[in-house]
C-alpha cells in the first residue's frame, strides 16, 4: 500500500496567489482529514470528510480556504488569495471508519507564502 | 479554557534509560487518548491508544498510562535507543457536538544519546 499521498511536497508562492494542495487517501478509507501544523499552534484540524461529504469545517480559518473531495480517491485544499501567515505544513490523513481511531498521515506539503 | 500541554522543553536521555513524557489537559473529557511519533519532515505515525476506562496499555518497549482524575497521560519508552529520537505528540479524542475529533498537543522532542 502506498499510504496517503500528498502533492506538492513543497510550495513557495507569493502573497495573493492561489495555492492548491492535493491528497490521495489510502484506498478504502472513508474518512479524510486536512490539518495544518505550525510551531506555535501545533496540529490543527481544518476540515474532515466522510464518504466525500464535508462533516466539520469549523477549523477552516476563513473564506480564503476551501476544500473539496470530488471522489473517494482525491481531495484538494485551496487557499485563494494566499497570505504570509498561511505558511505552514499541511497534512492530509485518512482512516478506514470512525470506529477505527488511528489516523494515517501523508508526508505533508510545506507551504511558504512570501 | 480548554488546553492540552506536553513537556515544552526537549528531553535528553542516555541510551538504555527510560524516557517519560507527560501530557496534561484541562476542560476536556476524552473518550480516548492517542500517542503519535513524528520525525522531521514526515507526518505523525500512530503508536498507542488508551481508553478512558483503561489505566495502562503496553506495546513492546512502550507503556502509556491514563489518569482521568488527574487529567494526565504518561508515555514511557523503556531501554531507550538513539532510533527513538523524535517528537512525540499526544492527541485527545473528544466529542465536539455531533462529531468526534482529535485535539493535539504541541509535542515533546526526545533525544536519546548513545
């Protein structure tokens, strides 16, 4: 199994540009989570999906952030327009079902907004 | 306010000794508590889960305790090895409205010296 796949691994962009992060969860996993990690705030849940449907987006910082899951094998997190304070590592994680507690994380995307 | 705290200072120990990491929380009532390991440039990896009605859980050289009265979990690595050097994260599995989510500590950095 390839595990959770994220792309790109690194992204450097300028303030105001649109950024799209991509995630492919483990096949058969019904839940997909997007997290942001910074030194000051640690891991923060942004949004999670169950069977491609967004369940809880209360962690999405503001309207500049949006996430979609058009099918069971693909999700995107978009930031438009990006700001320097969005610089962080963004992780995608998946889990088979809600009764299964362990989350499987991807390698993350390191985003730098100049 | 709700908080989850881990040792903020890095922990340095000698190979072969037992490492003990602490996770304290306030104003949460977690059903489960999880421990993850994170290496630089990688996503967290699940290690152990302990339920609210369990006092202790073991897995090979790892031991986790959970005291819901003290609102504290201790994570022990016995016979530590340099390969155990990493950041260790605790995460509370809590109910938030109709949803369950993981709330994460900032992590404790462990260095095992040969």
